[in-house]
C-alpha cells in the first residue's frame, strides 16, 4: 500500500516532483525548498539510509542503488503517507500546520486524493533563564522611541513645546494650501526643536542609551522569546503548568 506511492513516483518522476514544486510555490511562508528537476535527473522526496553512514538525497540517478528497506520518506512525503493511509486526523503544531498545506495540494494534484483532515494544537512555554521576556528591550522599539523623542517634545513631558510645534505644522499646511512659501515657518519650527533638544539633552541621551542597551541584549531577547526548546529542558513544574494551561484553555 505505502510502497505503491513510491512506484507511482518512479513511473513518472517529473509529474510527481512538478506537482510538489507547484504546491511549494503556493505557500512561500512555509519556507520549504522545491526539489530539483534537471534534464536527466530528478530529485525525489526520499532519503537513502544506511547504517553508520550519512543520509543520502535520493534522485532518479541513485534510486536503484538502495534497497527498499534503505529508503525513507522525507517530511512532506511522510506526512502524505500517514494522512492518506494511517490516520483519521493529523495534529500539527504551528510549523507543521503551515507546511502541510503543501502536502494537501500535492496529494490532490499528483495522486488525485484528499488526505485526512488536520488540526493544530499549540501552546507556549519558555525556559526559566533568570529573566522574563518583558524585561528585555526590543531594539526596533527603542530606536523608534529615540527618534520619536527627538521630534516630539511630549515624549519627555514638554507639552507646551509640543503644542508650539503642532501650531507650526498647522501654519505650514495652510501656507502650502495657499501656495505660500513656508520656509520661514519651517526654520522657526526647527529652531524650536533645536532649543528643546539642547534643554533636554540629558533625557534624550537616556533614549540613546536605551538603544545601546537594547542592541546589546538582542540575543537575550531571542532566547527569552524562544518557544521551541526541547521539552527535556523544562522542569516538571513548568511542564505541569503548561498541561494545566492547555486543559484550562480547552474547557
């Protein structure tokens, strides 16, 4: 039954892999690489596995060098076989949910079959690394805040200067609407902002320092937000908390 799909593949490799690549192209967000189709060789969705040797990508050139027992399906082909023959419902996480849309289209276009339905179940648990993700400063946010503060006095609590700046902008818009030269008003507004920046230099320097710290903590941000650590790294208490959270969400 399962080997029949491989025989179908080898009967017309171009049709199989062409349908595969067409399905891959429809879902770029899944980040799945298309298989190679050359003039004389086609890359197949199979691995060649031999004891104490690195796995080998199977093509139409080397397919017959491996026995039936030495061939194994790659990810999407394995999913196709399982969903076509071995299960009534396939449960994915967020990653599988994205890439298995490719499998559904591929099976339909290549074999003319509908696979068993799939569902998604996902939950978030992060490692205890001595800090919380919310303690880490997002560099992009810090850069935006520093730029915003240089041009918007209200960022440091100077609402009066902010009001004057907005009045300048209003006058500039009116002058442009009436084809008047707004240069003098531009200079006035920039002079106002330069005076503001000089007066609040220490506070604005604090925004720049926040950017520096945020950039230095970029790796910590990635670690703190990572939700893909292997489950064996989590404590029993963390796994129990995750289980309880999932159970509560399903009530």
